């Protein structure tokens, strides 16, 4: 079985980035057009878009592979996963939404991800490792 989950793209991350990059780009173009500024800003914007679009979580055999562009590539043995916890932790991670899951594995390791189909992702992990503890946030 090989299943690829794409990262959920959250507006809570996209809107501030669009506002910041848009304001800087508008200022760079309207004030005193600076081709150097535009030449620096456009690759940065394209890089951020690339990172958002290439963040995936792949379950294949007994491994979970987490990819975020070319910067982050981690493989975790699913048998070492102890706990999956729903979180909104703001820590930098290979997650493009604040609707996140923290995966605790190994002795003290963890990673935060944001799969689009969280329940399906959790069920696939549990199918391969039924001992995984799952903690959902309490609904208010």
C-alpha cells in the first residue's frame, strides 16, 4: 500500500504571507521601481509557493515519509510511532496549516504535520500500528 497525503493549506498562513509579500511587492513597484528588489522578491515568493505545494506525507510499506520541498525529507518507521495528537502548535514544521497533528515516535522525537484528510491519515497509521495512542482536541 502506498498512500500520499497532501498538506492542508491553511488560510491562517496564506493570508498573512500574501499581505506581507503583496505589500512589499507593491511598494517595490510603485515607490521607485527597483528591479533588484523585484528580482529578489519574486524568487522568494516562488520558493514559498513551491514549499506549500510540495509538502506531502507518504505512507508506504511500514514507513511514513515527510517531504517539504527539497529542504525537509524525513522517514519514520511507523512501528516506532507512539502517539498522534491534534494540535495548533505554531512551531516551524513541514505543515502548511495550523490544523496540525503532532506525531511522537522513537524515544523523545516528534514532528508536526498537517494532512488534508486527518482522519484517513490516522486510520492508515493505526492500521499499520494499532498501538498508536490518538489524542483529539476537546471540542468547545
